[in-house]
C-alpha cells in the first residue's frame, strides 16, 4: 500500500520524534475508535474550510472526518489531539480500506449489517426529530417571557459591605467598642485583635447578601448606617463580633445576555418533556413488570 503525505495530513514515519508517545497511545486509541460510533459530518471538496488530508484509491478523507473521530474519543485522548492526529488519519485510512473490503465481500447485504444499520437509522431519526421539535419550541418571544419570569422570581437584593472584629468574649468586644468610640481605627484594630481569617485584611468581608452570613450577623449589619460601627457586640456560633458597615447597595439583576444560555437550557428541558407528553397522548402504552425476572436477564 502506498501512503503519501498531502496537505496537512501527517503520516507516521520511522524516526519521527513523536513515535514513542504514539506507540504508547496506539492500542488504547484504536480500541476506543472501534468502540465509538463514527458520525462523519458533511464534507467539502478542495482545500477550503474542510481540506482533504488523505486519499484512499482516489477517495478523499477530509479534516472534518478526523475531528469528528476525535470528538468520539474519551476526554483523556482528546486532550492529546496534536499527538494522536497522525494516528487518527492512519486509522481513517484503515477504516476506509476495511469498508471497501467489506463491500467487496458482499457484506452490504449481510443480515447483521442490515440489523445494525436499522438500529442506527432508528436512533438518527429519533434524535433529529427531537432536536427539530425542541428547536422549534425555543423562540425569541418565549425566551423573553421566561426572562420576565426570572426577574419576577429573582428581585433585586440588598448587599452590604462590612468589616468585623471577631473575639472570644463579650468583655473583649465591649472593650473594642470603647476604643472605637474614642476614635481608634477599625481596620487597624481588626489586624491587631481579630481572631477571624479576615483580620489580616482589616476585617473586610467585601459585599455580601443576608443569606451568605449567619442570621445574627446579617441582622446586626442591616441595622447600621454606612460608616457606623455597632454599639453592642453580636454573638454568633463563631464568637463575639464588632461590626462596621462600609457600604450598602442594591444589586442589579443579571441582564438577558448573562442568563440566556441558562434560559435556553431550561426551555429545552421543558420542550423535551412536552414533546414526550404529546407523543404519549396519541399512543397506547403498556408497561410490563418493572424488574427483570432474573439477574441473568438484568445483565443482558
């Protein structure tokens, strides 16, 4: 068999720098290729967007076929695409030759081949039908309506930015409040006295919503005005807190573009269920016993 290098197709050659790595991968990759179905996408002639990477007895193999094969591999092999690309080209050549040999042997009319083709056809028809039905149900108007529902169920929330000093006893906390009332710098006191992890940052907790804090802390922070520190310490499961509110703001809801993909996914899930429900309404469905009669049957 003559194998020529043409265009971007890189063939395996003795002495190649990447041959040792490919030898390690070859067996596992070949087994994965045999196990996964090859769904080759539409091809284009010529070297345009989908160049020819090899020819077998004059029949072109396109780059899209190589990439489609790669997408069918497990993730660990996809991550090494640059290494295994030459191997994929070689396997496609082998598969083309095996297909030609099978046809020459009359397998196109073989019962087993026909049964597998029928199963593949059934799967393809089912998938295309569902995809088209779902696509037709995801409209711009529907997405906008769903976004309005999202906004209604996710109203703007108030965020607080606060600092705190965490100590072990109420007495220590009240001592800090006296010092703050006397003009001490809150951030410096936090660095010196706080036992919490934010102490090194002057007790700064950044912006947070009420549900991100324990209730006692969130309620105490909400009662303060920006620039004000607490006059009484707050006890939580972590200890005693002295709190200073730095800022308060209302967080704007996410824009449509930020949640569009999530909304599409939700609509797609709803559409799939709607399609199945509609199909069942026009069918006679009989559900037989809900478990296999034996363990052997379950394994089949």
